[in-house]
């Protein structure tokens, strides 16, 4: 039985506990509850009330222990002084109580405990015995504690206790992630590359400029509505195939659709037999062409430039003739009157035979020779 301490297993219904050992001073007495320092007040020298913790529960261990001063003597003898019984008792009690306390501590050691290297003292409820540290850790004779390999389990690690410095590089793979645990904040900017995206994995809902419900409907195209793009059918003036072939609908092109500088070639008009040059002849026409042609056939042509009026043979179109007005005096109009007969024009620069012609006051240059024909006399000019 201990001489300097008393141990109680609390019932949970009281905070008062008896002090069963003597002491020199109340300051030499201390109390613990389940190994933690407790505060208390003295009811008297043999009874205390624990004030903290204020609610000792059932099965908690309350230990009241005396620890007499070992650092200083309570009585100091002075040469020539009177010795009193009280001083002698106090001095001897200090030594006596210290001895008791030392023996109480020794009583806690198992009689077979020896200082085996690497052993530690462990209590078994009665006393302390020297045992080897084993299981999840070992200890050396210099106190170095070593945790056994693989001994640390998940339940032993406090929440959020492991930081990046405790994790080896490239040591964690996907099997250690909880499904759906990686959020946006834990993906570094620019780290999701094309190679990280599964084929056909991105829907319209994940692309800001696409309507959430857009789909690859056959022959539809993507058209923006001011907010995002959606797939719509091509309609109106054209249609499109899923190969990208665009077809203009019949009859939808109007004059306003043709650009002023389009320069449409004549080959695109009717059957393409009229050339661009021939169309150019229409420039300057001021009224209907057919009406002008009809007017030419039925009315008088007022004026034609001589270089714009050409006659050609109906059989050989390379045979052509033109009238030339350059020899006429300025501001003068000359009139040619056709005879009432089919005839041939007489030219001044051509050799021709004139028959049945009457010359009135002719002026003839050259030598003339007269001869008589069966019908009368004739003159022949010789040169």
C-alpha cells in the first residue's frame, strides 16, 4: 500500500475525496484526474473538493499524491539556537516522507525490471515492467524511435495533415482519386489539352458560343442569333446538301441581285449565239430596234455617213461598193437621178462603150477620126 498517495476510481456522483496520508504542508499535495492536473480546495486536512474538472465522471481515476520538498530543507539549524520539538519533528518528517515517497515510486517498478537495452517501462495496472517496444514502432538505446514500414494506416493520419512536401513526385495516380473529386479550382490554367479530351465528348452546352441544344442535323448549318450559334435549315433562295453543294432555286434571281459591275457575258444570254461585240452595237439605241428597222423599210432615211453605207454582192459578200462624198463642195448637196431603165453606171476612170447616148455640148479633147457605118457616120477619138 502506498504511503504518500491515494488512488480513487470515481463514481461520478461526488467531487470530494479523502486525503489518507500525513503531510507537512498542504502545498506538498497535488491532484490529477486521468493524468491531467486538477485544481481543488481543502475542506480540512483530510478532505478535498476537486473544482476543475467540475464534472468528474464515472471511472475517471483521481490520484492524490504527496511530494515533499526535495530542493530545500524546511528546518535550518543555527549554532547556539534552541532546539524545539516542532523543529526536530519537521526536520525528521521531511526526511521520513521523502523516503516514503521514494519507496512508493520504487514499488511501482516490477521486481524483475532490469535496464535491458532498448526496453521501456510500461505499467500493467500494478507496476512498471521493462518491455521491448514492438509492433508499429521500435526504439534504440539512445531513444531513437522508428516507425515500422507500412505501419501507418489511414485512421492514424489526422485530416489535412499530409501536404505536398510529403508526397513523392508522380506518386499519385487516378486510382487514388475519389470519383468526381477534382474540381475546377484544382485544374491549372491551360492544362486541359486536346489530348485530354475524349472523342465526341464536348457538347454544345460546354461551348459558350453554341446553343446548348444544337445538333448535327442533316444539311443544317450553324447561324448566330446574337447570343450563340444554333443549327438551322438553309431556306429561301438556295439549298445546300450535306456535301456542301449549294443550289440556287429557280426564278429567285432578280435584277437587284445582279451587281452593277457583274459584266455578264453574252454567252450567258439566251442560247449564247450573240457575242459581246454584237451587244455593244446596241449602245446609243434610243428606241425599239424593230421599230427603227420597220421605219427604214417604210420611210425615208434622212442621213447616212458614206463610210457607214456599204453595198455588197448577194452571192459573194466580199464584193462591196460605197458612195464617197468627199469630192462635193462644202455645204452642198448633190442629187443623183436614176433613169427609167436598168443600166450600168459610167465611170470617169473606166473604159466603157456607150450605146445610144446623146451628148449635148460635149467638150472633147484628143484626135477624132470619122468613119461611115451602115447606119451613118461616127467619130472615133484617137490618143
